[in-house]
């Protein structure tokens, strides 16, 4: 029966992932507001105002590494009962007064304001008229979707509305879409693309500002990095401004080379230049990781990551000689899982703590790749963890530099003497 | 200021000691409108030094043996909190969630609670589940108690009465818009005692403590002091062996539960306690008040034992309630702290210090810095406090200082005050790093949250030995910043 289903993918149940979370399952998923903050957090030249209780304003600041200043309306009990229209208006005007250089504002709707039905849209309009700057309302109450993916899509829709039509640039200029500057990746990618003569206009939202987003239609190509919602954004941009897009990945040597060649072919760059950059980069990486390679060979890895990272990080591990025993996404879509099947045969969606512990128990992996929130659970059970997003000091994992960083961190995790001490008994 | 580094003007910015790598957004620095500086004039809140109420209730629950907080709200309400726990403690925190989606917002969270509780009981076999409500469940008006009754009934039907008896439930109402994490802990302390504590009429020897947001190291120090006093004690919400556990590898059975935590029976027997001390009046004081009213257990909320005077008060109070003499060893530790203070008075005397943090920490630490001869200048009490301001005023009056106290304000107001009147040292949490870098003043981290340095959860700051550690932290920070490296002791 299973073989039959595999050979007939059209009758294979398609909606096997991205479903609502089972209550009490200790899922690692987050809320829609989290997703919106993840995408919009670092947008500069903008006011970020969280319309809700104080907790959302407090936590909203720790979603991304370098967020822009965050304002909050800090709603209190009586405002929940009587509505906080006036407060929102006053808060927005004050935020503009405190940040006169801002070119616009994002207002985040949270659970409380979503539930009491605050009419933020008209307030936003009033303020926009008074100040003369646009105010975008991001409708992202935490409960309004099954995971943070919904928040990503809401915020990309809002970003799309900011873009103004512009003539295309003469020189090869690209936008990086779905690139989040994890551990300083934007700089690495900019350098790498600069080497083949391609300029980066902006990185959404690794390095984005309001004015750059407005003018992003001048780029000749969108490079799509991560996420289904980012792809929707690219598609919409293609429709509205005629900017073509291209899926690329800068994780792992094969992907980097393929992506650079694709970009080179698009801009009709001299092939020798591209090949030179590739061979130079690969030589550098190979020379650096050569002494470590025996530590990676045959090591079993378990991957539990957001959505899009499953496949790329799995490929990086495979290139280094590790074996991926299983992979799970937290809020992935079908295409993310399909990509992950290239590196492992066991792929699942939305594991809770219990499933994670069971996987550690059953697969006995040598290393776990998981997100920063859950990194200490495997460690407590005696399995080293390479957490993601990695802290700034570990550096980016994208590009050739990133490959070296990744191998170095993997080496550190696997070979820390602490794991040997753990297994040796006390006298 | 430091080693006479000159002010470096960057593109016309006349901003005191602006760091070079800091990229200005505008060509020139525009000061904020003066009328918008005080938080009470503003509708907008910038950089609050407090987080939401469910966090406190979850913190308290994680200090109970085999207990799981079940958060009746959207998934973010736990994700952020788990992230905070993982950053501060570097430990797994088991927190369950009702996963509110749109249907729950429309039809209520009844189904989520019933299914969630069933899943938890089946999979995790907890001894206690605390139902922690959030903004969303409070706004839609979930009738948690009747949902819970239904869930328990179904559980009994499905799994039998012994499972039903094995799991205890505590409901803590914590809408974020009604308070902060401090109030959340306070409510949890009251609700746990209300739901669990019983009185048999036979008084025990045990003295109970509610620690508040003390770190595992602080709780261990408290245990150490009580051991020296030879007092029989119980610590409620004891996170010292749940959020700071040894690494032992794969356990014999999963799910993993940390070995420690307060047992449910200890809560049950609290009604017979000889006395109860809430060591954080704002986080746990409500528990003390309730226990005294209900079971006539002599209960007291006292300032956190940071510094000499505050620790003296605790030791004296415990000695009085337990009817024990103050042991020589305690006096010895006190002497060591006094010696350390005398050794370093040249570094600490007349230094101007700004403080920021949770009310209980700030109130206690102000007492300590005054004892060190420092001058508190600007004090930010992160969340509205009933007692902290009075405590601070009292101690400052005693030492003749007159600091600006910002109660229920945000960090923006406090930081602006600091920029215009630069102190010599800042006592604060990890969110004060920015201001400390900007005005180039050493930051001494303490309290909650410290996530950008390791080991702070294990290092005590309470008691005499903790005071000695905190003193060393303060002096070393001053030395690092204000004195050239090796010429100090020549």
C-alpha cells in the first residue's frame, strides 16, 4: 500500500503538515506576533509600536539580534475594558515626536487588542494624516494562525505595500529576500556577491530600512533565500514590478557554487570570474576543514529546525560526512519537508519535547541541531547541541566563510572533552 | 571621563562619550522633547523593565517537583518564556501550552484545556499542573474552573481514580495587562497555598520560605544559613534543584524531570508551619498574608537579605520564631563580610550608583550600597511596587541620601536621567548593557534577568557570603573601568 502511495504522489495525503498544534504537546512553535516581529524587527527608519500588554513589548525585543527600538502601549486593565483608542493615538504621535527621523510606523496588533476589537486601522489613518507619514497596521494577534509562519506572511504583505515603482538599475543589483542576517550573514553574502560584481540593494530583513524597502524595485533580480512566504512576496513583486526572482542557497559548497553560477548566468557575468571565485572559495574551505574531517565521518545528526533550514543545514552536514538520522521542522510546509527528504528518510513536523526526548532515546544521535530555545534539553540528556540561530560570536554559517564556521562549531560540539568525562565513571 | 579620553565628535554630534562604532541615524543628535521624558506623561512605553504576569506564575511552578505549568493562551506566551528561561538558566524548562488558534478565540478555550490536560497527564505523568491564564483567555472570559472540573471528570472516567488523585491542579489567574511578572509570582504563591495548604492543628517545627525571584545560588545560600542556624526549614518554589541540575546523561526513563523542587506535601503541610517568611514582599507577600489569615501561621514579608542589615533582620527574625540562638558560624560569616567592606572602602565610598531592576532586588540592594558608603542617585523600580519605594526612602533617609525614585516607570526615563547625570557605577540586569556602554559606566549585573554572562544563577548575592560576592562584583567592576591595570596596588 505504501509503495503504491509513493509511486502515486498525487493521491498521497498532501496536508500532512502545518496543521494546528495539539494542546499540551509542548510544541516549539510560536505565535503569529512572534513571526511578524521576526520579519519586521530590524527594519530601520521605522517606528515599531506594539499595541498590547507589556509582556509583548518586552519579549518583542528579543526576537532578532539587532532589533530597532520598540515602543509599546503597555495596556492596563481599564483600557482592555474601555478600549485604548485614545492611548494608541497618543502613543503613535509621541513615538513620532521621539523619533523624528522615522519615515513610517508599524503597529502590531496582539492578542488583547485583537480580541477586544480595537479599531487600529482608523487610528492609523488619523495619525498618518496628522503626521504625514504612513502607518501600517500589522494584524498579528498571537492566536490568529497555527504558527509563526502566518506572521511572516502578514508582514511580507505589509512590506509589499511600501514598495514604489522605480526604473531598473543599469548595473547588476539584487535584493536578498528572506535573508535574516543570522550571525552576521548579510555581510558575508554581500562580500561574496561583490566578488562576482553583483551589488546588494537590501536584505529583507537582515539589513533593511524603510527608505531602502521603498526603493527596492530598482533591483534587477530578487534572490530568494528562505521561506514559503518570502516566495509569495517574490511572486507578487514579479507581478507588480516585473522583478524576476531566483531561488538560491548559500549553505554548503554545492549550493553556493550552483547559486553563484545561476546568478552569473542571469547577469551574463564572465564565466571565468565566477569560476575563479568558486574555486578560490572552495580551496579555502577544504584546506581549513581538512584536518577536522575525520571527526565528522559517520556521525549521526538529528535536526529540529524552523522550516526552511532543514534541507540546507542537512546538506551541509552531509557534505561534511555526517549522517542525518532524522529531521523535523517546527512550522514547515510541504516543500520544506520534500527538500529534507533528500538528506534523510525520516521527516516529521512539529515535534514536542516528548517526541524530541524519544528521538534522542531511539536514534542516539551524536549531535542535535535545534533552535536556541530548546538547546538545553538534549544537552541535559548528554547530547551536544549546535543551536540555531547561533550567537553573533560564532559567526555566520552562509557562504564559504560560513562553511568553515559551521565545520568549526561542529568540531567544537563533537569533540568537547566534557562528553568523554560524562561517560567516564567517578573513581 | 575614563583615563581622560576625550570626546570624539562624529559628524557634528555632541553626544556625551558616544561610542565610535555606533552609527547615528540622523546627521545630528536631536534630544527628545522634554515633556515626553517622564513615563507618566507618556502613553507610549519604551524599554519596560518588567515582563508579563504568566512568567512569574511559570517561574513559581517550575520550582515544584514534577510540576508543569499549562499556559492557557497562544503559543507565543510560552515560547518567549521558555526562551527567557533557557537564556537565564541554560536549562530545559518544561512548559505546556494550550495552543490557542483562531477557533479558540471564537469558541473559547474549553476544548484546548481539556485536551491539553489529558495529553499532559498521559504523556508526562506530572504530580502537579498549574493552569496559568493569559491575556487572551482572560479577555474571552474562559471559565477555567468549570473547564478543569470537566477535564478532571473525564480523566477519572478514562484513567481511573488513582490517576485523578495523583495529579493536583492549581489555577493562577494572570492576565498580563493587570500586572507584571512580580505580581504573577505573588498570585501564584497565594493560589498554591490556597489550593494545597491544609491544617491538621498539630504545629510542626518547620519554618517556610517563599524566595521570590531568587536564583538557585541564592536559595542554596539560604539553605546554608538555615543549616548553620540549625533550623528545620522548607523552601517553597525551590528552583535550586530544578533549574540548576547536574549533567548526568540519558536518564533511565523519559520524560526528563529534574530531581529537585518543592514537594506537593510540603505545600499541604504549610498550614501547620511554625512560621513563614516571604523574602520578597512584592513577589510572594500575598502568600504570607493569606497563610496568616487562614491558618494563623505567623507570617512575615521581609526585605530580601542582601547586605548586612537586611541579612541581620532575617537572621534575627528566624532566631526569634525558631527560638534558636544565633550561631557562632553565622557571626563569623558576618565578620568576613564586614572585613571585606572595610578592605574596599576606598573604592566604594562616595561612589554614585544608579539602580534598576525588580522591586524586591532594588529595595534590598539600595540598602547594601548605602552600607558600602555609595550614593544612590537614580533608582528605577521596574514595576509598580507597594513596599519598595517606602523601604528605599527609609534606608536613604537613614544614610542621608535623596535619590530620584522612579516607581512604575520604564528604562527610557531612567536612562535619560543617567545620560544627563552620569553615575560611577550601575547596578542592573542585562537589559542595562546598552546604557552602560553608551555612557561608559561599569554595569554590575544582579537580579533578573542576567543572560549575557554565565554563572550568575549559581553565584549567591543574598546572605553574608552572598553580600561578599556582590561586593566583589561591584569593586571589580569599578577597578576594571576606573583604574589602570597594574598600578593600583603598587
